[in-house]
C-alpha cells in the first residue's frame, strides 16, 4: 500500500495536474458548462411531450394527455429543437469564448468567430419556393407563392459536436496567431472599444472564411457529404466503444483514482465524457421522438442516476454507515454530510472523513462505483430498466434522477435505491476497520 501511495503521488498527480490545466480541455469543459442549462430545459420539454400516458394498454393512460399531444405536440416540442437541437452551435460559441479568454483575447468576438466557423462547414442555406416544401406555408406561416430561407440543420445537434469542438479550437488558434503577429486592423484610441474590437476581428474572419469555406466545398464536391459527416464517421468507433461496460469501468477507475489523490477527477475528464454522453443522449432522444428503439446505455446522466448517488464513490451509502457509527468524529461528519450528500455533493465526506489518501477506505471507494455501474449497465442492456432519454441536473437525488432521466421508469428509481443500499453494506465493514484504527491511534 505504501508503494501504491507513492506511485499515485509521484506518477498520477503530475499527469492529472497537466490534464487539468490543458487549455483545450478546459475550453471544451466550459463550452458544455455554459450550454447545460439550455440542454436541461430542452430535455425536460422532450420529457413532458413524451410521457408514457398515450398508450391505451398502459395503466398510466390519460386520454386528455393523449389528445393534447396529438393536437399540439409539434408546437410544444419547439424549445427542445432550439436547445438540444442546436447544442453544437452553443458549444462552439462557449469553447471559442473560453479559449479566447485564456489567450487574453476578446471572449465575445472569439465566441462569435467560432460559431461562424462552425456554421460555415456544418449548415448549408438556400432560398426555396414554398411550393417545393409540402405544408411549409402553414408550418412556417409564409404566404403561398413566397420564398423562404432553408438551412440544413442536421448537424447543429449533437451529431456536430466533434466538428464544433475542432472547428472552434482551430478558429481561435488562427485568431491568436494573427493578433500576436499584428495582422489585425487597429483603430485610433478615440474609437469606442466595442467597435475597435469588432474591427480587430475582420482579418481573422477573412482567413477563417477562406479556409473553412474552401474545405467545405472540396469535401462536398469530392465526397458528396458535408464536413460533419466525415468527422462523425471518423469518431464513430470511439462513440460505439464508449457505450461498452469496459469503457465505463475504465472511466470510473480514472475518476476515482484522481479523487483519491485529492484531485477533482470529474472535472479533469468532464470534457471527454460530456462529448460522449451528450452525443449518445441526442441519439436516444432522436429515437424517442421517432418512436424507435432507444440504443445507447452510457448516455446523459447515467452515472448520476446509478453510480454517483451522494457523489463520486456512491458515498451516500457511506454517509448512512457513518451516521450509525459509534465513533463520535465519524458520526458527526456523517450527520453534517447527509444533506449535501442527498444532492450529490460529497466534499465534506471526501475531506472530512477523509477518503482522500486513506488506504483503509480506498478499496470500497474504488469497488462500489464499479460494482454499481456494472449492475446498472447490465440491467439497462437487458431491459430491466429503461435507457436514459432526459438530461437531469447532477444535483438531483439519485432515485429521482433515475426516474426522470428514464422517462418515469419506476424500476430505474428502485434500482438506484437498491444500489445505495448495496453501497451501504459494502462500505460498512471497511468503515468499522477504519473506526477501530482511529481508536487505536487515540490509545
């Protein structure tokens, strides 16, 4: 154990520190963080218009709800389309703003540049006569015989995420190089700052336009598809592999090893994880909307619903065990930590018990999430619980998060409760050993 602790301190912590300070990963993380409130609202809208109340054979059937959705579902679902439906647009702006701020550039103009670059290679726009689009006149409230602008929005949702990430980073790097080498238009100091900053972006916009539009034309002419389709196919093996149990276990190991070393493991890997889970969530939501079989297991808040109850390490079970402890220190920490743990905040447990760098609690801290994740993965794979289709705030208590995320599948909530109970039983003997060690230290 001593050698293992030395290995973590000398090898793992420097790696984690470098990863945590990586400007690109931090920009990607920020891009998703800025976007999350919109995605949560959009997901709840999708949930509300797809509640399991429309099947007459279902015990939950409600005729009034079925009639309401039949008449107005297309109108009510619109907030979903302008949130989750254009997630890549939001993310591209967020990444551009964050990375620009890192380079001490103007964040707002950098965000707009990234969004512009993404649209250049991801969204084709043209004007079409109303007659070419059946039902368009009534749907878009345009008079018969008129024209309307039509944008191909297929890749503005999660299918364009990888394009948004790469496109934003490259655009801001171009912006940075041009500014550093003084290839920008500088106006006199008497000009208002907002106007001066906008003119500073003119040359970067010209360069980005030439580069991105040329790439887009070449790809469409030679491959017959748009750039996001090429990038999506390139990353398809990663997305398919990420939905496996092995990938989930590896991810949990990395997160919990970082946490054990005193580093915020979740934040370190969140940029990569969100790219995968939100892409998978969008796939599931598209299937839900189309009435098709929902394909992805590791999507949205899967870990929040079935693994991170109480926070990393499934420490809600440990909190209950601590409250029942005979040791005054452990019991008091457990009581103080209960309310935050219910909402998946476990820093009091992590640093108050402590779990960080505590060899006696290391085994359950690593084991419990893997055991719970494995059970939840197989239960989802074999249809014992429904797959995730809604994005829920990570502070939502586990059973409630599972219920909402799976479109009111009560078996998912029950599974989450069972996994909390299981974590309690796994943690308890190790906590007793640790408690005894504290008594011996006092003596």
